[in-house]
C-alpha cells in the first residue's frame, strides 16, 4: 500500500508502474448533446467488444479474457497480488471541435447481460450470478446500452435488482424513459428529455450498489427488432474535455478523489458524455498510468 510520497517514488523507481495509450473512434452516426455513449463498443485500441453471449445470461469480464472472445479492456499491468494498484493519471483529448465539450468516465466493467429484447413488453428474467471484484457489488451501477437501433415507440424501463446489502426485490425509484430510435452504442436511458437518467440508472433510496439483477421490463415494445446489453460496472474516475486538440491531464495523487484503486482483473473502459453534438467518426485518444505498492 502506498501511503506517502516516499513510497510512491520507491514504487516508481522499482518499476511498479504501467502506462497504456488508447484511442476510440465514434461510429457512422452523430451523437446527441446531453446523452451518454459506451466507448467499449467502439473501434480503435483496445478493440471493440460486441457483448457476446447467451441472451439474458450473465457474462463476467476481466482484464485477461475480456468478454471471453475479445480482450477489450484497457490494460493496466496485470495482477499485482498482495500489492495495491492505484490510478495515478489520466490524459485524454478529442481530435476535432466536434468532440468537445465532453466528459469521459472511467469504469471497471464487472460484466453484462446480453440480448435484452427491446421489442417486447414482457418481463425478461436474467440468469447467472455476477462475479464481483467489489464485495456484494459495493458501488456498482447499471447502464442499458443499445446493441441495435431501437424503434421509434417511446417506452419506459423497469428493473428488479438485489442491492449490495443483499436485499432483493429493489426497484428503480423513479420513472425512467428510454430514448426512442436509440443508436449503437447509446446508453438508452440517458439524455435531457423528461425522465432520462444517465449514465447510471438511479437506485432506490439508500442503495449504493447492485449485487445482481433479476428482471428487466419495458412498458412498450420499441417497434423494431433490436437488443441491448445491461452493463454492471464500478465508476472509478472521470476527466472533462473542453478544447479541441488540446490534451487534458488529471493527476489523482494531488486531486480528489485521490488515487482510485484498480483491482486485480479490472476490465477498464470509458463512457462518453456528449456536451455538444459529436460528429460521426470523431476520434478520442489518451493514456492512463497506474502504480502499485
């Protein structure tokens, strides 16, 4: 555990650090201001995930195996056993004015339920038990990401989940509206319309994490055969971008929250919050650095 500047420099001197560069390119569709998007499903480096797996059945994600098919998480130096790894800096930039202002939220993706049917109003029972890197899902949150363009029929989202205190049957405390005609990889409940929330789904009063999810229900069929993936992740940090082609750097040793822990096996990726319209084929790039001791 690093508890002082001396210990930090000792760890750096011992080579207990890792730096990784990444880049992501938005797809063929423009992104809408005020909405959130999943960059882990975008091309670039690391490569994109397609959220493969059996519909409605839990898939665990980790650094070494990714989704079981593609290692899509940002590498961070592998497991460090008894030592503790911390995020030390993030750097990011958008290559064009169409990419700012925006914000990138770094998350540790625990896993997902693929194949959520967006064209049915029947309750969908989710299968499998999440394997958490955080005890009982402490601090973990949910986001529903479009995997195919949804139809134009407006619909609300309801979820039954078990919280990090192991209390089952918890539900969202407010009406949550999904955006009609959402595109890949839009987080369908995010935006600026009435009853939009994002990037995380709101939890019941007093809940601080999600252990598992039992059912997903839409209030109406979306009108088009389409699917989504329900992500379960732990938010770690975020970095704002305000000026095109100018790299922003965030130091987590001198800025709060300080030095977020990167767990062994963490599957790291970004969610993108669009502060303005983002043109198709916009590139975001940057680097992350970690240190352990």
